[in-house]
C-alpha cells in the first residue's frame, strides 16, 4: 500500500495584508515605545531638582532597602521601556519572515505594553519620593506596581487590537523522497532522534554554567538569596535535560515522542490519527519560539528548528507536530498504517518483520 499525501496548505498571506501587519507592528513595537519613553524621560528630568541626591531604588518586605541616584531611574526607564521593546521587535522581524501570525502580533502588543509598564513604574516610584528629606522614609510602591501592570495590560490590549489579524501561513507539504509500501502482515518501524541545534544548546549550557557559578559564589560567601539561585539552577538544568532531545517512533500501533529522560512524552494511538503528512515549519512564525510549544491556532508540538516536521492530525483534537530529519518518510509510513487500518482484511498468520 502506498502512503497518500494530504495537501491542505493554506493560501499564502496576501501581500497587502502582510505589509499592513508589518507596518502596524513597527508602529506599536517601535514608534509607540519611543514616544512613551521619551515623554516619561522628559517628565522625569523635570523632577530631578525636587529629588534628594539619593532615592529608594529597591523595596523589601520591611520597606525601602536599596538606594541610588535619581538618574538610576532614567537608565531603568530607557532599558526596560525602549531597549527591551527594541530587542523584541528585532527578534520578531528577523525570525518571522513571511510566516506572520498571532505570535508576531503578540510580541508587538507586549513591546508596547512593556514601555507603558516601565514609564508608570519609574515615574510612580519617584513621584512618591518627591520632596522627601530621607529616602528611607519612602512609602511602599505596591499601588504603583499594580497601576504599572494595569498600564501594561491596557496598552498591550490596545496594541493587539490595532494590529490586523493574520492567520499564520502553514508550511508547504513535503513529498516523500521515495514511495512507502507496507504489505499485509508486514511490520515496519521508523525511529529517529530530534535534538536542539548545537548553537542554541551551547548557549543554554553557558547560561546554566553561569547560574551555577553565581549560586556557588552566593552560597559560599553567605550572600542572601543564594538558595533561590541554586533552586533556579536545578529547575533550569532539569528543564534543559528534559527538552534537549526527543526520540520519535512510528509503529503499526501509532506515533510516539518522548524525551531521552523519559518525560515529557506523548503517544498517539493509530485509532486516534486521521492523517499524517510532512510539512515545513517556521518555529517563531508559527509557534512563537522553540521547544514544546502551543501555537496561537491551537496546534501543539516539539519544535526544535526550522525545516521538515511530521504533522499528525488527530480526531477531535488539534494536530501535533515534531520537527525532525526524515519527516517525509516517517509521515508517509504513518499515513500508510492509517490507510491500512481502514481497509478490511482477513486475519493473517504471517509473523511479519521489523526494520528501522
């Protein structure tokens, strides 16, 4: 039996809609943060004469416990309100390409929201300290933070609303490089491993080593909070080990993918599979990033890199996707098993054979 390819790619996003989406994204993710941050910086600079040489820059459970010059808030405002949105915009525009969709729209909304958050947080934290003789007397900023988060949600929601809705273009269907035949009574097994790209893995390992060094220093010198950093190291280390590599298997019983640690894992029985195909995936454009992801359109998957992936359509549920080399043959084999399960056949005493 020959695997049947299912072709249900979406029509490409119309060029005028894509241009409009990119332009609107640029306005909310770049222009809006520049305007909001510039206004906040001007207001902050006019307040400097009314502020003491030292102001509270950090609050703990007992009140203000960290102090610095008022100019600290200028750099904080520029870094969070302008630098972070600029970084988000650059990463989005460089990663999404033509695969524009909900992930890019969300990044634009977050960029605008972060600039509003930084402006309210910085101005609010200084507003309660104007004309104070002693910065240690600065009141708490719980109310300021609540208003700042409210500004983030409000501005972010507005930035989301003004951007056009563009349904992410799914990648094209990939044809198998050779025909897959599964004879009656024959058992063919496909097994392969998908791993995080070496560059990304090396970067994450360096970050983890940095956290290990920081935790060791803080614990060794008795710096407060060292145990929190150590806990973060354990969590990050386990998450990296659990998601760096997955073993993918196609058998007559269905499809499965599991981390080399054994968890997380997923198993999709053949009876739950409607169809299988190989597709081309844009990680950021379709899923908003890398790893075990949930797309805006409800699809889930293990997305390690750009390129070929197995897409398993499930009955009553959204498709599951795994990026992996050889996805064309794996999807064709799985589709062959799906079609064979729908074809009535007489019982066979053939013991079959297994290949990989």
